[in-house]
C-alpha cells in the first residue's frame, strides 16, 4: 500500500505541474502537450485503482481524440503556433482570487453532500458494471458530445479552407 501512495504522490505532483504549465505557457502546441501529460496522469491514477477499462477509455477518448482534435484545430485554422505576447493580460490576481473562491465553494459543497461517507476501494467491479453505469443513463449526452466534436472539426476545416 505504501508503494501505491508514493506513485500516487509522484503522479499527482507531475499532473499539478503540467496543469500549471497548460495555463501559463504562451505556446499553444506546448499547452496541448502538457495537457497530454495531465490526461495520461489521470489514466495512470485509474490504473492505480485497478480500473483498466476506465484507463483505456481515458487514453482512447481523451488523449487519442480530444488532443488530436485540438492539434488539428490549431493547424487547420492557421492559429499562431509560437509565443504570442498578446495572450497575456493584467487580470492574474483576479483569476487567482476567483479560483480560490471556487475552490472554497467546491470544498463546502462536497463536504455537505458527502460528509463522512467513505469509498470502499476494495470492492471488485466488473467492466460491464462500469460501462452500464457510464453509458446506460448517459448514452444520449455522450453521443451529443461526439457529434458536437465532429461539428467542431468540420467547422475548423471549413474555416481553414475558406481562402
């Protein structure tokens, strides 16, 4: 159990540093690559929980599809790839204050909703149970999101080919 805690700490630290770099870098392509590190870290967290199916979904859907969509959108819309100094503004302190406020609200809501409830991490879940709980009630929203992402990609191609 101690080795899992050490690996969790290392993964969490790498994810936090990469997430910080996603929002602070001025290069769009590097931001997407830092996002890949964050999403891969989330997948590794699922492996630590022995949820291989969710890990595979994380890798295929998020790392495979979403990041490729971001990169294609960046390339097809001819967005500036290098450093862009116009992306920075003077509202960092307001953003930090807002994020701390939202963190407080999130902690308050979660502690009110769950209180002293503990998660039983030793229970065995089958892949079919996980898939049914994810895609059973949420099948229509899942399909709507996939159509929306497809429309975004087609829109990016249409904008890029307008010349």
